[in-house]
C-alpha cells in the first residue's frame, strides 16, 4: 500500500474524517486526500515526493508563493526572540498601522487568530453597538463556524449538502436572516419589515465560499444605503478578498465603506492572523474600552505578526497586483480554451485579482442556485485528471481558487497543457 493511503488510513482512525478541516477530506470528489510534506513557490510536494502546482495556496494566504524567503527570515528572527508573550509588542502596532493605511475604512483594528473569531467578534460588536439582535447574511456566503452564522453556511458544509450544523440551538440562529445573494429587492423587503431590529448585514462582496461569485454593484450599494438609513452596520468580510482581489480589498473595487471589516488569510502570510476593524466610535465599544467582550491568549502572536508584516510589505511592491491579476486571467483564459478545444461547453471561469472560479457550467453563476447546478461529475473528472497530472485545485466545486505571484508564465502554461490532456481524456469517455 502506498505511503499516502496508509497515512490516510491512520489519520481516519485518529482524527474525524482524517482531517482537521472538512473540505480537505476530498469527500465530494472522492479518493484519498494528498498528505503534503513541503512547499516552495507555486509547488507543493506530497509525502511520496510527487509535485503539484498549487492553486489552493492554503485557501488563500500564500499570495507570495510558498515559503517566501523574506517572510521565512522574518519568522525565524521573531522565533529567536520568543514564541509568545501574551503582552503588547511593537509588531502589533506596526501591523495595525499597515492595515489602517491600506484599508482606509479601518480606523482601529483588533487582531485575532482565525476568520471565525473575526466574524463572531464582528457580529457581537455590531449587536453591542446597535443594541439590536437581528443579523442578515446571504445564502452561500461563509463567515466562519460561529453558531449564529451556521445557517445554510457555505464552504465544507455545502459539499456535504447540509443546510446547517447539528449542535446549534434554534434559539441562537433565530435572529439570523438568510437572504439570496445578489438580490437587492429581498434586502429592501427585509429592511422594510425588520429595519429597526437589524444590527448588521454581513457579506462577502465577492463571494468565495460558493466558488467565486461576484456581488453586483447594485447589490452592494443597496445594502450600504439600507444599513445607513436604518442605523444598521455593514460588515464586509474580506477574510478571503482582503489584499487578494486588490491591495485595498473588495471594498476598494466597489468603492464602498463598511462600518466593520473582517480580515484574515493574507494578513498572516500563512500564520494564524485575522482581524476585525472599522470606525473608531464602533471599535471603542470593544473591551477594555467598552462593554463588548473579546479576547485571545495568542491574539497578536509575535511570530504570526512577523509573517503578516513581511507579507504586507512585499505585496506593496509596485506592479504586484497588475501581475497577479494578469497571471490569473491567463490561467482562466487558457483553461476555458482547453475545454473548448475538446468540445466541452459546460466549463467556464472568472477571476478578480488573484482569486478565481472555475465552473462546470455554461456561464458564470450569479448566486447560490446557479452554483448548485454545476456538473459535479465533470468537475470530479477534471479535478482528478489535473491532480494526476500534478495540478492541485480545490477538491470541491464550491471553492474559489488562488494564484500567487510565483505562478509565472511557465507554470501557467504547464497547467493549461495538463488541462488540454485532461479535457481530451474526458471528451473521449
Ligand atoms: N470568512 C471567509 C470569507 C472565509 O473564506 C473564511 C475561511 N474560508 C472564514 C471567514 C473563516 O476563516 P477561518 O477558517 O480562519 O476561521
């Protein structure tokens, strides 16, 4: 038996599903997940030494490619000074300064260790600030696995087809309204009915947890206007899109000013850093200044912050996002052309900056219902054909993909060549 399979067998006895986060288990595409040993630039190697071009990139953080030498040096230097103090450090001031500079809607920011914490805390803050209970989220968007947000949540759960999680009392989710993504009329209706009770609207402006689905300008503008009119807060979840779709995040592309922004992934450069931040009068409600409690033993961890700071410095290199965006566009154009060459029409793609979607659909989806129509069998064949040829895409049709600055023309061309072979193979069967 091969080493990977035996590791997976052992893992399944010791860890639920053999994984520490569900989508890693390859449940929807089938087969054993690859156990990864190391990574460098655009490549990962599994325990059997097989190389993969990586388009998951730790689900987004590795925008500089794996193991960027400057980031690794910064982390090593931080490690030499101590792993954790549970006390204030200069690095936290410096990263806060960078975040406030790059995301102008943020005047104050609190670091946490995961996107889930950022979402949970942002919701609590919105409720504490407004004194209201109701929140609005959108079908197919994912903001972490805190209880009040596990209502038809996206990501791994969608893959298993569960509308929500067991173990969450109905009394916790009874305040969460789930509306259709990209449906401004529903928002109008909801605010007409419950406007004075709504604490916040939380949204991924480009959704990345039901594959990539672009929010429309009208949708985002409508929620901003309604929140302002009714005294609700707008929380834009940029855990995935922050420093990924543009240096200023999705909010810079939509020209929208959130009241609270969630960040994660890229701000840690691969280490556990996430954040929530926003207007000063709102953030001043957070403990110890205000009555909204929030805390974390490892929040602002000096090693993680060093990784984040080095990453935030390097993404500000002139031309970085132009190159990242054009490489991603080349990838999507090449994959789509490869499908057409093989006579496969049920395949298309889209990208924003360094984030992309590939869809086994005739056209780009506009919401969750469209995404659900994807040809799962075609996706599974594509996924496994590419994996066999050394290209690692997300093992689910509900996930977005990511490109790093190390995905150069040769890497993209190798990927497209693998896609030509894969699609030709699929067309034969
Ligand atoms: N929000 C969004 C938009 C995300 O994509 C994710 C993670 N995929 C989260 C929140 C939760 O982050 P974490 O997995 O770090 O808890």
